[in-house]
C-alpha cells in the first residue's frame, strides 16, 4: 500500500516527517509520497523560495528514508492527486477546506462525487479544526502546532535538517531579503 501526502512543504517540518512516519506505521505502508503541486490550490501566489529550491530541499530530506518519496504534479484537486493511491493524508484544516463547494465550481454534487472518489483518508489534527474520529491519524500532540508558517516565522527548530541547511545558506525562509541577494549572486543553476 502507498499513500499520498500532498502539501507545499514550504519548508518541510518535523511535523511533516512525523505525520508521514506515523501513517507508514499505522497503515503498514510501503511508501509515502510527499506530493507537491506546481501551482497549489489556494496558494497560487507563492513564488519564494523558488519552486525548484523547495523541491530540492524536500528531496534532500526524503533521501534519508527509503520509504519516503517526492512527486511533483500539475494536478491541483486532492481527488486527482490521490488517484492511484491507497491512502490520502491531510490535516483537519484541509479536510474542512476540501468540503467547500467553491473548489468545485460551487457545485455540491461535484464536491460529493469528488469526496466519494477519494481513497481511504487519514486526517491528522490541526487545531482549531475538528478531526473526524473515524479518519483520525494519531499524531504526537507536540506537533499539533508545528507548521511551515511557524518555521517561516522564525521557529527554525520546526524545520527538517535539509531545510535548516538551505535556510542558513540562503535565508530562503527566515530572511527574504538575504534570499533575494543570494539569488542575484547565484550561479545560473540555482
């Protein structure tokens, strides 16, 4: 069995890894794929750090675990991203978001069809959003408030080591001005 764990992972955090690890053990998965949309739904304006840099950091982090993969997709809706997977992993915030008909051209029937097409869903807690008990993926409470947002806001200890290394080199998440300077002085392959 394999699982899709979609997200922007901007940056990847210790909670992301704990969620993937927990799902792997809980569902006895062979692989968990961190799936990143080139243009994430409801995050279209994210352009820094550059997409290629974020993917390189994510691949670096995943390379430490043979069961963890990274996939880039053009797909944006979770029902499309989850196609072919046995389990779909998401936070309680995303669980509530995907039920909003606005993402289905304001068509509740289209939303219902998409929800029914999902594989098994595992939802991890994201306070203050309630987590459906029948979908709960138990997560260490210490990680309930760890997020990419807190990491970007300076909680570097929330980042995975690969993200910390890249941030120290470039300022990608914690110092946008330094990142822009780093980009302007970077070789063409950056």
